[in-house]
C-alpha cells in the first residue's frame, strides 16, 4: 500500500525538496498528498513545479493558533495521510496537534538529540566545544524536540568551523536521513504504532543523492 504523507514548511523547504525528489522516484512507494505552508513560502512554488499539490494556510488569516491548527488538521485528515513530515516548519505546535497525529508526526532537527534542543544549534555546539555534531529524525511530541529518535547522522566539528560551515555539512546529512526514514516507512522496514518502534534491517528503495548505495535501514 502506498505510503501517503503531508509535508509542512515555512520557507524554501530544502528538506521538503529532498523528500519530494526521493518520493517521486518510480520504485519508491510513497505519495506526497500535499505540501502545506503557514505563510507565503518559496517552497510552495518548488513543490508545485514538481507536480505536488500545495496549500497555503496563512496564520495571519486566523484569529487564534487553535483555529489555524484546526484548518491544517482538517485538510490533512481529508487526504487520508499516513504521516506528517515537518520540514523547516517554524511554529511550535500545540499538544493537541501533536496528539491528533500521535506516532505519525515526524521532524528533522539539526543536532544530535537530546543535545541542543531548540534554535541556534550549530553555534551552541561550537560554544559547547562539541567534537561531533549532527542531525536527528524524531517523532514529535508535545515537549519541544523531545520525541523518540529514529535515526541520527554525525559530522565532525572542525577547528575552522563557524556556524555557517557547520550548518552546511549538517544539512547535507539531513537531506540523506529524512528520505531514509520515508523509505523505511514506505517499505515496511520501520513501523511506528502505539508508541512502539520496530526497525528491521533492509535495503531501502530508490536512490538518495549523496548517500552510499545500496542504503540499508537502519544505517
């Protein structure tokens, strides 16, 4: 059965692009039902150019966060979606939203969780003297960046790094592991239900740019 997902963005959505380019491959059994933005975003045009349905649900059009989130939930519910992927969505979601999509809401975070939750992770890694940094894909819960981690990828922190250089190398790894999670879900190698996470080793379908091939899950 085809795995259907919705993607939520707030900007250009480079991780959305990585997910889309992966999902659109013929041997990847995934379908992006919609890309949703909470404000006018360049990523909507990028998704539309790939033939993906898009929807602007502008926060400014709603009196309250509850009303805005309800509009997003209603749209996603109408599309029979298996998972919701946050890809640079910059609003903190309510506990009600997280519970509504419990065990179906995923996020990519630019640190090796549980280290450096929140913003400015690259500078904080440098300020902390970390020798390694990286990124994590996790299930979203009501607590910020606190859900179970599904996969991580490390990068070495170099002496010459500043926040921008470090961020660029981490972003390359984000573009690998987020599609890996999608591929594992779509192929049945990763199952998340009722709080239980089951991971099985197997070769993922499709090709993920910049990743070694064949790609095994877990990796």
